[in-house]
């Protein structure tokens, strides 16, 4: 069974997109997948996020999506990111909240700092919640 993790922020145009990329780079697709969604999806991923992620993943064609019950069905974990009162709940899923600044309109340096913080949090999450059990074989510790 493939575990599903949902990363959610309001516009699904920055933080949750970055988190899903980092999670999916670490996890074996046969064991776990992350999706990202938002409560009020934007039209596109923020250009400053696309630029900050350019060397990691191409987000230029990715379209933000609304977090729906169908999309969230079967999720074991929901990680919300700075959505305050708009943070969703997924019945049956554990919920974590990461209070992260929205990268929209931030300087390139600040966006990279937010990106690096998200990467560190995702790596810690995978290590603490799942250990090596979901890692790609090339990511397993020796």
C-alpha cells in the first residue's frame, strides 16, 4: 500500500509545492507519495518559487489545485503551512502545522531560505515518521 501525505497551504503556489517536491524526491513512489493542495488555489505557482526551485524541479507548468475530500482520501498525514484559520482537516489523517512565511513577493534570498527550511523539515519528517521504510533505495542510509 502506498502511503499518501498531503502538504497544504492557502494558495498551493509556494510552500506546499516545495514540500511535495522534496518529499517525493526522498520517497519511493511504490511506498509513499505526497500531493500538494490549497484551500484557495492560485492560478499558478509563484514565479519567485519557480525560480528558487529551478535547479531542483521545474514547477513552471504545475497548476495549483484545491484540496478536496476526493484528493485527500486515504491520506495518513496532513501537513499545513501557515494557513491559520483556513487550515483544513482530513478525517483520519494525523495533522502537523508548520508555521512558515509565505514566499510570495519575497526577495530571492528569503525565498531560498524558506525553501531550505522546508527541505530540512521534510527530511526530518521522513526520518521521524517513517524512518528508512519509504525511502528510495538510493537514499537509504548505509
